[in-house]
C-alpha cells in the first residue's frame, strides 16, 4: 500500500516562497501561529457565534475562545502523537515538536472562515445565493463560469483557506503559512465542483474545502506535503494525517464545552450534564467537599478533555496504517474508546441544545438579517459590473454605499470574483457588526 511520508508531511517551507523561513530559535510553525493570532480575521472571531448568538454572558464560548481552546487541546494531541511517532522511529528526533506546532497553528485557524451566526449563518449565505442563481440574470447569469455550487453550499472551511492562503496580507499566498500547517488545516482537500464527482464514503470528504480561486494553493500544498491523490478522480487528495488531530481537538472541545455552556445558560440542568461528562471522565464528583454544581461541572470538564485526548491519541496509533495510506475515512473520536460517550453527547445536543428557544429565535433573526445585508450590498457589485469592473467609474448611491460600508473591491475583476467579494464581505462580519450594517442599510 502506498503511504505518505513524514519528511514531506512536515514541510516547513512557505506557500509560494522558495527560500526557507525556519529559524532554530523561532521555528516556522511558531511563526505560523503568530501570523494567525495577530491577524484581523482571527481577532474578529471574538464576536462570532459558537453556539449561542449575541449572548451577554461573558462565560459563554464564542469562536475566538473556542479556537484558542481547540489549539490547546490540539497541541497536547500533537505532543502525545508526536512522542509516539518518535518512539516508533517514524519521525526523526525533534519531530514531536514539529507535529505539535503544526497542529497548534492549524487549530488556531480552523474556524477563521466562519461567518456571523455560526452554521446558521453559513446556511443563510448559501440559501441566498441559491435563490439568486435559480432566478439567474446579471452576476448570476452563468452558473458554470461562476462555479455556483461554491456559493449555494457556502462553506466556512473553504472561506478559511481562502483567507489564510489568499486574501490576508493582500499578496499571493496570503499569510504564506508553511505547507505543513496548510496541509493540517485542509480538512477537505477538494473543490466544490470536483467534490460532486467522487464517492463520499470512500474519500471521507463530506464537504468541499477549497474554492476554485485557491486551486493553485491546494495543488501546491498537496504536492509539497506528498498527499495521496484520490483514486477515482483527478483534482482531489486524501487527507493529511494531522487533519485528524485538528478535527479531534475540535470535536473534543465543542462537544464537551457545549455541554458546559448549556449548563451555564440553563438550557440543561446539572442532572443532564454531569452524567455525560462523568462517562467521559471516568468518575463522578463527590458530594462531601462542598463544591457548587458549577465547580463540579468545571472539574468534570477538565478531566473529560484529558481523557478524550488520550483516547484519540490511542485511536491515531491504532489506525496509523490506514491514516498514512489515505484509507481512514472516519474521525478519531468515533474510532476511540470514547465513541459511545460522544455519540450520546451529540444526540442530546441535537435534541436540546441546538433547538433551544432563544437559539432558534436568533437563528431566524440572523438568517433574515444576513439576507437583507446581501440584498443591500449587491447593488455595489452590480454597479461595478456595469462599469466593466473599473472601481473609479462607480458613482451615485453604489459609490456612496461602498464607501460607507468600506467594501474592498480590489479582488472583483469579473462576475465570479465579484460574487466572492460579496461573500468575503458578509462572511467576514462579526455578529454585532452585522446587526449594525443591517440597521444602516435599512435606514
């Protein structure tokens, strides 16, 4: 069986650069983490929904805190798996630090492309574009050349790759992160159009993760890290092994911490949450210490995270050959000894957390708000198209609106890129900024 090679998978050269940037005193993966941490898109995650939109409670997770916590768990997973890889002689000495560093950086960026209002915002953007393409005309006249499927199933993972490998810093390669970090980030190394041609079950690619605009970056990362090409079709690749660690860190954090948040908001009671966390942690809190329910939940959460990442590390080792051969299509959490516990948590979350009255009401509000903003901003891009995509020729209300909203038109050169400019602008908003822009547009 053909397998991937760690000497390529841990490549520390930078996207679209030929010279090495690794320094003994400041490794390239640490530079990657710094570039992500100090970027504006990362900072905006502080006001983007994790689960509960527009919450005033400071203890509820938003996307930034979730990303930082995921990166912490990811680094621990990387250290554990990296140590095992060194002990087994699968990576050279020092490989542990590189594995941990790349996973940490990729985890920091894993949600950087998410729009306002979380997954409901993703669905709202996709539904708006689908309706426009169904009607056709104007910027939406040509489905084929505009790659309509990218917009109709708008995907935060692809938007994230677009930001870090294209948009940010306004240069070819974006942040110019290392190929190793980008490989670990690419949860779905396939474009939307190619994704339609492959078997999901065999590939493990439930979604697409790259827009056509970043196809060259995808191809470069795949070549430099030695990702295995898909069996049934050109243009897609098997996942980088470190993707499974990034995904596991995300799964661990959102499952466990969504429970803690639901307890904090009152959507779930202590009797609902404690048994689920106890099942993962492997113990039940004692009642003779005088701890409050909040303190007991906090202890259970901490121990549960530790037990879960240990289980996922073991699952990586147990499925190592399949992962390296591109044949592992599942998730480490589902393949671990904690699989049943996490399945129970996910079932409860679907039944009671994601359907809580306040969350549902705000998701309806967010959907309508996102649609109004897209409707309100569209005239700017339509005017640009009428001006043959020469920004200086725009005048009247569209020019006034573009200036008032600060819409960056530098990347809009044709209908396809104009639609991405529209999606870039709206998906980059924080929840509260979206509310502000909606009010401005509505007068």
